[in-house]
């Protein structure tokens, strides 16, 4: 089962804003949303890994300290 569609839509929106404007705040918001999505208990493991990979790739792309979200 997939997490709430509003979280998916929010992450996609932030990724598009990042691509269109280069805004690092959008990258940070996308990272938070992707990390939150990856924490859903009933998420398929392949999808979880996809979210984690995307989050890690974004973290490498933006300057500044690493973003910490949740308990991970």
C-alpha cells in the first residue's frame, strides 16, 4: 500500500521546483518528505529504497550541513 497521495504530491512538487529554480529550500523540503515517506511501516521495500536513494542524492546536491529528520 502506498502512503498518502498528498505526501507523494508534495515531494514531487518540491522536486519540480528544485529543477525549475535550483532552490535549495525545495531540496530540503523534498528530502524531508522523502524521508517521511520511507518511514511508513507497510511500504514495499523496493519503494523504500527508492525514497532513501533519492533523499541521499538530493543531500549530496545541496550545500550546507546534512539535514536530520526523524529518528534515523
